[in-house]
C-alpha cells in the first residue's frame, strides 16, 4: 500500500503522479471516483497524469491515445497495449494505492 496524498489535496477532475517504479497516476474524476494506472503511456514515453481527464477516460498528452481508467485498456489508436490498473482506497481521508501484480489487472 502506497500513500499518495490527502483526499482534499486531490480535487475532482485532477490527478497526482506517484514517483514509484514505474510511476503511477491517480485520478479523481468529476463523479468523485478514484482510479490509479501506470503513469507512462504504452504507446510512447508520456506521463498520463499530464493528460486530459473526461469521465473515466484519460487522453495521453503526446498523441491523444485514450485509456479507460477502469480497465487500463486503450480505446483508440495509437496505443494498442493496456496499462496496469491499481486499486485505490481512502483511509481517514488519505488516498492509498495498492499495487497490481499483473499488467492490465486490478489488485
């Protein structure tokens, strides 16, 4: 379990990058849901936490590939491979990420 930040420090519609190896991006959707995926786009080396969030999708800032935050799967080209998803919990107002073991699966 990796501590990320307090929930109040991650407003809805925003993301946080966690400097793990590999880095993880945590997203707080406008609906109030929290998702975590590997931060690096599977198409090319770009930080997904710098991308644009719309609903449960994040758009890579480099080539506009879209990833579903729930599954890690790309929904359009140029990305073809999914990114890992990670389970997110909130305990006493603090966001935590639970690392997944396999690519494309939630922990």
